[in-house]
């Protein structure tokens, strides 16, 4: 019951902090503000402003890409669930050594078996390529969007307020 309350509190705090920064889809996909930056200085300024302004939307993009990456790599999901489930099962059901015939099975030997099966399975599922795909795809989408979106008129007021 306490775990459910912690999860609920975490979701509420996420909603208050991250999701409050979400901008409306009409503002995020405003095609009237799309233009090519004139030079590298303007592109850098746009990226700097838009990554702060649209941070909630960009976080949602990264989360969506992460879910997509996991759903398309079923072996990675299986390997992670196998390792996490194995740890949980060993900790819950085998805290003490078990006598099976003439053999004594300890928690250490169960962990060794879990690692002998789980680590190669995890390696085959290519978590590093999935991670780097996620980083690359997120960077291209976020930097591309931030670079082509002109900052709104409120960005001029933010510069004046920062200098005061």
C-alpha cells in the first residue's frame, strides 16, 4: 500500500513539474513561425531559447521515442524483465540456502546462474545500440525543431528582463 502511495505521489509531482511546462500542440506545431535561421548565431540563439521554452514537449518526445525503442526491441524487454524478475524472485523466495538432494543451493549460486544466462541475453539484445539510437533520434528531432522555430515575441521581453 505504501508503494502505491509513493507511485501516486511521484506521478503527481511529475504532473506538477514536467507536464506543467507542456506547450499546446498548436503552439508547438505553429507553421507560421517556421523559418530557416540566417546564420549560426541565430540558430544557436533559437536552440537556446526553444529548448527551455518547449522543454516539456521535448521531454515527451524523448519518452515517446524510448517507449517506441523498447517496443520494437522485444528481446531487450525480455532480458531486462528476466534480470529484474530474477533478482526479485531470488530475494523473495530464496533468502536462505535450499537443500535439494545432496546439493545445497545458496543465494550466491542462484545469482551466478542468473548472471550466466541474463548477461549474454542482455548483450545479444543490443542495449547500447538502442540507447545511442534514442540519443541520436532525440537530438535530431529536438535540435531540428528548436532551430527552425522562431522564438515568440515573449522572448524579447525575457532578454530585457534578464538584463535588468
